C-alpha cells in the first residue's frame, strides 16, 4: 500500500538443477535474501541469479517470457504445486507477499515423460505442438473465407469456445495430473474448435487424430481427479474432458478405418 | 552520399493502387512454388500468418522462433482488439475513414498508399480469423460484437474479451501447424537468429544459434522474412516480453538494411508503476480503464497522505482540467506526457512518487460496484495480484510505460527492405503507423502484412529476380558463421564484473531519462555522449558465466543488450535530428505554450532511414530520406481541447 | 492425417472399457449386497436364496460373464496403470497441497484395486470354495452357507480384514463410479453435482450394506 514500508523476506530455496537432458539432476540449496514482498516469483529468481553470477556460480535456467500470465512459457512446480499455491495464477504472476519470512520453497521442473528436462527448470513442451499439428486447427486457406457475419454462432457456444480457447498451453495440467495426462489441454482445443460451426466439418477427424497423437507422445490417462483444472492458470473446465471422451467414442464407432 | 529512397508505390488512384499492383505483379508458376525456400524469422501475428499463407500457396517455408513454441510470440499479450472497417454497427465506418484515422493518428508521418492498403485488407482479416475459429465476442443474435477503442468515433474494434492478441495468434499458429503437418513448413523453435547472410547483394539465408545445444546452425533460402517485432526493450522496462529484442533486425541493419524512424516509440499511459529496483517488466492494463476511471494527483507537492484521506477540493483532476472536451480520454501520447509533467512537478504519488492515481470511486458510485466489476473485473484482479491493493477501495496507481515501437527496418510498398530479398513485416518494419499508432491497429497491421500483403509481393520478387543456387557451403555463409562464433567468444571472453542485467538496466535508465517520453536537445546530446561510454564499458567489464555449447540465458541476453547499446545511440541520434514534435516523439523545444506538440511539415515530412557505417571501429550512421507526400489528406494539427 | 490406433489400444477407449466394466461390477456388488441382507431375515431365507442362485443353470453363464468383466477391468487397469507410471518416470519431491491438492483417495485407486483383488480371492476361497455344510429344509438338503458365514465372522481378525476391505471397496467406488461416468462422456454442469452425490451415496450404501453383516454376527448374533 502507498506509503507503508515493507519488510523484506529471507527464504530457503531447494531448486532442481540438471545440466542437460541426459544428465542426472539433483536438488541444490540456495538462499534468497532481501526479497521484497512486491516481487514476482520470477523476479525473486532473477535476484538469486544475479547473486549467483556475482559469486561465479552457474545461474538457474528457467523459462519465462511475457511475465504477465499469458504466453504460457513459465513453468515450475513450487512446493508440489504447478505455478505455485495460488489458483488461476501463473508463476510470473505469483508474488512474494504470498510467502512468509523464513519459508522453505522447493522448486522443481514440470515432470512428465512427454516434457523432458532441457536444463534445470526448463522443459521441452514440443509434444503439445505436435498434438496441435495432428488436428488442432480448422483447415481454411488464406483468402477462402466468407464474410465473417454470414455464420452466426450461438452466444453460449461462442462463450464456451472462448473459455476453452483461453488455454495458454503452459502444461500445468500435465504437471499437476498424477498420471501426467494431457487430457485437459487436448480437450480444451477440441472444445474450442468443435463447439463452433466452422469446426464441424473436421470435428470427428480432429478428435481421432489428436487423441492418437496425445497417446503417442506418452502422456498418461485421465482419472478425472480434477487436479488439472485446479492447477490451470486459466481455469479450463474439467467438463471439456468428458466432451472429448464422448465425441471420441462416437467418432471411433462411426469411422471406417 | 544521401540517397533518395524509392518507396515503389504504384501509380494511379489511391483506392486502385493495391488492386492494380496485384494485377501487375508477376506470379510464380504453381509447379515452381515448392522449389522456392523462404525463411520466416518470428512467429507472432506477422510471422505465423505469413508462414502459413505462403506454405498454403506451395512455397517451402522454414520458420524460426526464439521461444519453445511458436504460440508464445509476444503478439499473444495484446489485450484490446483489432480494427477493421467492416461497418457492422452501421455507424458510418468505411475503408476511407479507417485510412484517414490511421494517417491522422500517426501524425502524418506514414505512407499514404501503405495505410490505405492496410485499411482495405482489414475486412478480410476478420473474415479469415473467424473462419479459423477465432472466438471473437458476439451478441445474443450470434453476430460479431464491436466496441469503440482509443477514442475512435466509430465502433470498429473486434475483440475476444481481454485476450484478442492471444486468440488471433492461436488462429495463425494453428494454421501454421497445419502446414507443419503437411510438410510445407519446417519449424525451428528455440533458435535465435544471429546474422543475415547476404550473397551477391541479396538476402539468402540466416545464421542462428540453437538455444538448447548452443550449436550454430545455418539455413539458406531464396528470400528472408523478418517478423521479429519491436525494440521496446531497449528501455529495459517496457510492456514487452523479456525475450523481445532487436538483435535479428539489428543484424540485418548491420548487413545493410536501413533502420527507419527509430525514435518513434509509443508510451502507453495506463501501466502498473515500477515498485522497486528488481522490477523486470511492466504490465499494461487496457486503455479502456480510462473510459470510467478519473486521473488525478494531489494539488500539493509531496502530499504523502493516503489517497482516501485527500479531500475532493485538494485533488487535481488534471486531464479534465486541461482538456475539458476529451478529459480522461485524450490520446495515449498526451495522457502519458501529462502524467510525466505531474511527476516532474513533484506531485507524483505512491511510495516511489512516480505514479498518478486512476480513481474509480465516482464510477462505482454512479454505476454500482457490480457494473464496474462487469466491465473491468479481470483488470482489477490483475492489478490486485501484482500490487496487493484493491482498486475497488484504493485508487489505482498508474504510470506510462514503453509499449510499442513504430520505427523499424525500412521497407518499400512491397514490404521489402533496401536489401533485395529481405522482407520485413509487422512491428519490425516502420511503414504503417507513422509517428504514433492507434489502439487496436497493431494486430491489424501484423495480420494484414502476413496474410494479405507479403504472400503476394514476395511472389513478385521471386518471379522477377534471378536467383542462383546458393547453399550453406557458400563463402558468405562461412564468414557469417565465423563472425557469429567470434562474437559469442568475445562476449564470453570479457570476464568482467558487471552482469548483463546491470548494463541493460543502466541503458534503460539513460533511454527513459533522455530518449523517453519527452526529449530535449541537451538531453539527447547527453545520451549520445554516455551511451557509447556504457557500450565501451560493456565490452570491457561484462560478466557472462558458462559456455556456448548448452542453454545459456545470460549469453543470449548479452548478445541482445550489445545490440540495444548501439540501437539506443541510433534512437538518440534520430530524435536529435528530428527537430519537431510529432506523435510519440516529443521535443521540448517544439511545443505550444500549452505544452502541445508542434509538427514541422515543411522540413520533417519524411521518413528518416539510417544506414549503418563503421567509423574507425565505432558505429556511425548516414541519413537517407524518403519524402512523404500526401495527395489525399490535408495535414492538420491534432487538437483535443 | 496421422496414424490412428484401435479404440481398444487408445487410453480413452481403455478407460471407457474400465468404466463400463466398473459400472457392471458396481451393479453386481449392489445386488450381492442386497441379497446378503437376507441374512437378517434368517438362516432359511438366506440359504434358500443362495441355493436358488447356484442351482440355476444360468449361473455358469453369469459367472463366466462376471469373470470376463472382472478380468477386462483388471487387465486394462493394469495396462493403464503401467502407462501412467511410464508417463512420469521422475516423481515430484513434494506432493501438491492446498487448492491444487489431489486427494489420497484419487491417488490410490490402483492400490485399492489390488486390495480388492486380494480380498476377492480370499473371499472366494472362504465362501464359494469353503467347507460345504449341509442343512435340510422340507426334506431337501441344500448347502448351509449361513453357518459358514457365521463361523467366519466369529474370528475378530477376519472381521477386521473384511471391514477394512469393504471400506476400500467403498473408497474405490467413491471416486471410481463418478469418474467412470465422466470417462464415458457425461459431465454437464447442471447435473454433475447431483450425479456425483448419487455415485458417492451408491458407493457407501454398498460398502456399509456389506459391513453390517460382520458387525451383526460379531456383536449381536445370539444363534
């Protein structure tokens, strides 16, 4: 608040360090001192990194970009929770005022076979791109489109499609799931496209192909624990998964191959 | 020798130019298209839409991005919306009106023909995006909804709640991934372009670093497209993403591409203020907040009372006072500058004194808390998450921040730079926004370039240019690789005591102080004196840990800051050279007694395109001018009183 | 178009079969539990009911069907469990907490299944293939399953094991049933809370229904 002076925090960090994709990782203890409660979690890591460089040690590698909760680049599992303890928050939007002086914080990368570690807290999420590549689009070439208003969309469907489309592809759902399942991510994309009239033509092929790719990437199965939705910074709903399940079964039944 | 630049604008009536030009351009035979390789660097709105469209046409596209996935490009952060002259609300909008507003908003420093083409294709963009499944806001009848944005007189902005950029980008990204699946695009993520390869005077490839393995990789092609965004991070603190940088564009500049109007930067008035030295970026909050929020500071200097304890009579609602007719809705540059004046007077608020209040108390009283929450709930939540203050109870603190850069690599009407084969699209080029960009126009320009302009004009280049077979064994590729490697070695070899961030912050402070919201001859000269000194210190006292051959963020950042250290100087030089105030460029010497900008159309109605030279090891620049002629609009002074 | 796998090899297909067979098994345990309640009517009713079941020739088909459902449930669950384990080779050092927590009931579904399997085998050995006591009603001799049950529940260790296993079954159904419904594709915001409630009520009705018997014999039965 304006005018008040804040106390700084001292924190004990236990951070996963791993030299490369094929190396063995381990936890390392780091001290974070003079941490202002107004800092974001990533700014706290910035401060630690500056101190590490000054000491001649290797700074911590972590993914980040927009730092306003929309690009989906930042990851990290903080004390067992993807993107930290707050709901509907990405790591970059988590602020240190949510922690207490003297807290111990364990920071791990998102862990899944389909998200191999690149270095320290950086993981490779290209499996998500390949899932989209397999069918997460509407096949319309540039210049083919009719006038935008010739195709009215029921407002409720438009809103639901939008909500599903708010997925930022960060992978917290996979990180949170006890089975490292990508069901929430895949089903959100399916809900986005299949709820719209534009997406109908390919709806069945889309679900068949995307689910096949999801399995091939080595994600686990969905057990409907809801952990994905709870960890999702955009609060994508669990009901999308049920929609995917039923449309998958229907499409499979009808398909000729 | 200063050259006169040829913008290659086709002849004929303004409205017919693009149609005529499309007919006049040479076409590539469909069977030959797949024989052409095109490199696209960047996967934001411009890059992704261009890559997808060209791949659909049949070209062989190689696409590069710095992030782990093309979907994360910074276009994703755009909140407000995208303009298009659809006139769905039937409120009198037209292509001509959008064209006119954009020219005027750009303070008459953009190219008429480009802006008209932008307005023309704007309607196709909406059609294309809807067909891709972009979930724009709709009304209860199922038709697309529009809103008025940034003080425009018509409602022409299409939006998807506060995430228009993300939704448009995902549409383009998905189209692109479809082409990856078909084998027409090869995607290279986590690659940073570190050099442009020019063979026989034409752009023929790039040298980049694989950010995971650290390997230097090279790719050859028939044309290169830069879609690498803006350079706002030269200020260290900006609303840009942390990885946004000028390096790719600046490498092209070093290889001969002209940099145009570098001093035209846009400052956004409603950002969350800096809270401390550790601050890593600034967060923008939608301009729409000014529709209901009232901007004020205390009348007394240094009034440190809690805002709720300052009585109405001791508050100065300065925008309403100075601009009675536009009030809190004056354009971005005016609102930003006025906030700076208040802070400079010592009437800034908050712990740091570098902020002004944006107060919703009256709006809550007038409309009720629910209505305010309906309109701005998500923004209020975001503000509370970052600052810990509840804007329903305590006025928001806001301050301007660098947001967008209108300047960029110089391009002609075909979006090709002066280097043949090098095309530049989106924020990375300079062409459409003049000295100031209107709200909701950035998304429009990125997609216009990528979907509807470049895919045609690049065909013309490929069809009409003789291109020898070139592969990465060519001498130019070898020397580029050596240059890149030795530069990385040089960065790692300094082994000094100051971190990259320390240099970047220092540069940012200089830029903000002297080349920021308002500029003076004295300040700019000072900047031109200290930036080279800082650059020298950088190369003598930089500390970058680790090696080249693995993921090394500090090394990545160092290369970018090295380029910012040159760009900063160029920006100051350009700002000093432009002896007028226009749009985002405000020179203190050129203002009316009421602190309004004074343009000098007689002497400065041109695009300043800078060619980089070396002068005894030091960077130097030569100015080339592209005169701007206005045949269809009358140059007038903006007034918001 | 990318490769397509058979429904029975896809995770969703397998999960749906697990769900379907799970629902089948839930129906079975419910009828089993309801039949068992005849124990409170008396030995004769209970023994006659049991005799009617096993003397019906259709019992072989029913048992074969039940066995098949069970084997499919078990095998597919094993496959899926294996796949899930491979999906996260390196475990987290710290478990999730707060609003992002996964409950232990959800996390131990597989372990619950294993306990139920062990229980089932012992249960079949004790009862189905246990000592055949005989009893005569109206001059006809039939198996006296009642006395077998009574004797089994005289042992406090067995009572504890039985109650423990049935609590586990309750837990398994508690999450499994509601989850199966979602896996099969039903999750509508309007009905979801009610469906969840009913599924949970079902789970604990079955579980408690069974548990009443050992409690009855151990504490209250005064044969």
